[in-house]
C-alpha cells in the first residue's frame, strides 16, 4: 500500500492476536489490505520494537 493516509483513517484495537480482523484502514479491514505475512511482520516489529530502540 503506497498511498499516504492520515492517522484519522486508521482504526486499531490491539487485544491478543486478532491478526488484523479488528484493525482497519480507510474503513477497510487490515486483512483486505495486507497479506497475512505482512500483518505477521507488523506484529513482530510491534512486539520487538522496544528492543530495537534500546540497541
């Protein structure tokens, strides 16, 4: 997805491992925008983001 969206167009609720079902961008579920692999990559980067900052 190469389009730039404003923060107002992102609706996210993080709770457990929903794999993007309750996260939306521009009114569309994340699962319709990104592949499962891309979603898994985002989840991994979110989980380990603190470790990157500390390095």
